[in-house]
């Protein structure tokens, strides 16, 4: 396994087009130095993997060094200059009778790659059973099994965080977030296990699970309810048509207004998969769903992505919102005002995240931001506890229940 060193810097300084050109050129170089029997794959972003069948560990190490030299020799143009990049590589061996499965080998190679990065980059590290990485291996395997078991045995819980109208305090939509049931009733946040889910090819299954729950809730809610649900999409779900087909199938018999189903893609994920993200956005538009771009403004090429993505909602990167009222206030204020003005011209709605106090809320309203999110406005809660996300009550008690509910008062 290998990935490019400091690739994000190239994207940030020279733009997404230059980064794409570099990825394509590196892929060609990897194929150019590999045998016909080798399998060369892009895992996502700037990560690649090469499978070397019928090779000794020594031969594989020699080949890995050859691969790094080939990457080093790649040159593409960007901003009037020649761009080069180095790579780091992790190597792991296996035999037919050593008891390893594919996941084991991937973990070992990944850990060796991590070691190469930690040791100064631009080099090859080989996984050895006595390399002191056993604890990490065991931890990754444990999380992999936990995730797989949770998918099979309803081991996840769905939470929702409200996005409110800053003027009326009504809930505009809920952002859904998955939690893993841990020992003793502990709920484990996605930041702990999503990396492993991505690595082991289970991120798409998680996205499918959340989407299925979202569609089911929207179908059961009152048709008159204005509340929408947002599902966060992983990088893996953008890299094939599988997830889009799942969305189509889920919506086939749905009767709710499909604009009430929103899919969120972070700017970082869109940056690494721009063409896929564009195609995904186009498919959503065909289906009547909406696309939100999260952490907008966090990367150098933000406006470039906006130009090429059919975005319905822009969620401003939290650092700009948190900067209001601090020494960074003038700059952050200018950026937010510019994004609001741009969004209005494009017919896009702006959402401000990480609103932490009443003064920030008032500042954002004065700048034209209508929607907001943050613990101050409303905490994340189990979807089972939110009245607005439940099926309408029986007719005889409907008159005593607010069908929208869950307005947030601060």
C-alpha cells in the first residue's frame, strides 16, 4: 500500500485540476513498472495498493523501491511550474497456509505504511510480526468485527442534530449521525470507528443503513411535515454506482417530498472525488433529493468545487463561525458575508455550524445567514426521542400532539 506525501499541499496551492493530473500520472507510472500479473488499484484519494502474486518478500521490497522511484520521476504542470511528489509505502507478505485473510494483510500493509510515514516518509517499511505493531493490529481487527456484527445484528443507534431557522427557531432539518452500541450501554461516536469501516469496505454498508432508516422515517412521518433529514456520505459511497442504486431502490415506493431527503458530502471528500461527487449530485437532482456541501471554505479550491457541483446547501466551515468575536473576527466576518452573497446569487442556502452563543447567532442573522446548527441551538438526540421524527399519533389523540414539534428555544 502506498500514498503520496503531502498531496493535500499540492491540491491547496495549485488547485484540484493539478492534483487530478498528478493522480492520473502516478497511476500510469505504477502500471508502467508493474508486471501484467500484478493488480494495481486506487483505494481512494491519493492512496494506492498493488498486489504482487507469486513474489518473495525480498522481490516485493525491490519492486516497492522501484515504484517509489517511478513516482518520484512523475512531473505534471501546475500554475506554470513542474509538480513532483514523493510517496511512502507499506509492505506485507502472505502465504496460502499462514491463516491470514484479506483483511489481515490489508491491516498489516496499512500499519507498515503508517510506520513509513512516521519514519520520515519517502521510504518502504515491511511489516514484521515482531515490529511492535500487534496492539494496533488487534485493535483494528476488533473494531472490524464490532462493525460487522453491528451491521448484522442491529448494533447501531441513530442520533439527530437539529438545524434550525435562526429567525423562527423552527427545525429546518435534522442531520443524522450513527452511534455504535458499546459494552455497558456506551454509545461510540463515528469518529472512533469510521476509519476502520472505510479500510475494511464497510462504510458503504453503514451509509446504506442510515439512508434506509432515513427513508423509513420520512415515509412514516406526516406528509405535511416540513422537516427534512440529512445523511452524511463517505468517500467510499461516491466511488461506485452501488450507493446511488441503493438510493433509487429505497425511493422507488416513497411518497414523501424527496427534497426532504438531503445527502451531505464534506468538502474534503468532494475534493478527492470531484467527478464522482458531481455525478452523484446530478443523480440526486434527478431523484428530487438535495445535496449539501459540508465544511465549505476549509480548502483552497472551495469556489472551484462550487462551480462544478450542483449544491443546494452550503455548510460554512466551523472555524469561521467560531472566529466571530475573536481577534480573527474581521477576516472571518468578511468570508461569511462573501459566502452568503455568493450563495444568494446561486440560489443556495447557507448553514452555519458550531454556533456557540446568542451573540454569534445575532451576528450571523445580521450577515444574512438563515440556518444554524450547534449544541447551543439544540443537542444531538436519539431519533426515538424526537417527536417530529415519529409516525403521526392515532387520529383520536392527534389533536393533542404537535405534528412538527421540537422547535428550539434558546
